[in-house]
């Protein structure tokens, strides 16, 4: 577990770090905007630095007038875009590797690129 995702903050500390009231964090959790970890008994929420960053992003979107459903959709799209960017990077790497393998296998020499 890395420092960014380690759930260490109780709700009062997380709320203070995010500049929000603890009840606001509970509302965001009920709406599915943030999913803090829970203690073993499931009674207490524990927030990570990633959760705090997410709360700050929610506040930023709310400040420009976006409602909670809009915020939820924007955040879902941001996650999807990040996943797609990662997939594109992986595919580009695979293509480069495949091209290099093909060039090596057939003894091809790359064309000079004109300036």
C-alpha cells in the first residue's frame, strides 16, 4: 500500500483538510462521490490522501456551479479517460515492440526521415 492510498485520516481531520464539514463528507459518500475505507468493525471511516484530493476536486466542481450528479458524471469520465490513456500508452508500447521485433527478424533498415 502506498502513501497516497493509505487510509489514515478520521472524518474530522479529512473534513478539515478538504475545508468541508464532516456531514458534507458523509453526503458525498452516500452519493457515491467518495468511498473512504472503513475500520475493521466498519464503524469509522478512514480517508487517504487520494480521497482528500478527490474531495478537493468535488469542491472545485461545485464552486463553478455543478450539481452532485454532474460532479459524479465528470469524475466517472475523468477515471475513464485516465484508463483509456493508460491503454493507449500500453498499445503504443506493444506496437513499438512489435515493429522493432519485425525489423530485427527480417533485417529491415528504417527509412531515413527527411527534415
